[in-house]
C-alpha cells in the first residue's frame, strides 16, 4: 500500500464572474480595451486557499452552510469543475455519485429554475408563488437565487 495520499489539494481557489446585468456578459465580450473585463463584472470567490490531504482508507466529511463551497470543492476533486488556481491530485479512481446541479438550466437564475422544475413536477404558477418563500428559505442561498446557476 502506497504512502501517497489518495487526495491532495494545494492552495485551491475557485472564483466565478458575477454580472450586475445579464447584458454585461455580451458587453464584456465586445469591449476590446485591455483589462475591460473588470468594468463589466465582479468576482465571487467560492473557494479561497483550500489545502488538504486524504490518506488511503481515511473517511472524511465536509460540513458547512449552504453556499460555503462544499459541492464546488467536491466537483473540483472529481474533475467535473476546473479550479481557478491551485492543484488537485488524485491517486486512484474517484467518481461523483450525485451531481447537485443536475436538472438545472445553468443559464437560468435560481428563481427561474425553481419555476421551471416545479412546473415540470406539475405545480401551477399560483401554487409555486405560494410556496416560493419556503423553497427559497430551504435553499438558503440569499441573493444568489437571482444569479444564473
């Protein structure tokens, strides 16, 4: 049995662009000025400087509030998401058992996805409207509900 860790994560960072208006994505693409990207967007840092090692046979739990980066970290470790900075090495096989975002349209906001998925489940618009506050409270993602997934 190798003494090499099963998973090694070094100084991992993941950030996402945040646009105040949907059309700013297009303006950013069309703006030829050097460094213009910062004019059209902000940054949300989902992970900042994560370092960890998991030994072979070790069991690890990742605990945190909604939006704390748990799923982002796991997606990067599994290779389904690329880090912004840092490195991950996996010594062995790894597979994602559940993709949290499965069934969501990444171009829709969280709120739009709630309406889409609820209507697929057969709920009428009025029923979704009545349940929306409870759904958003359960999701506990704050203002990010109005950003694309």
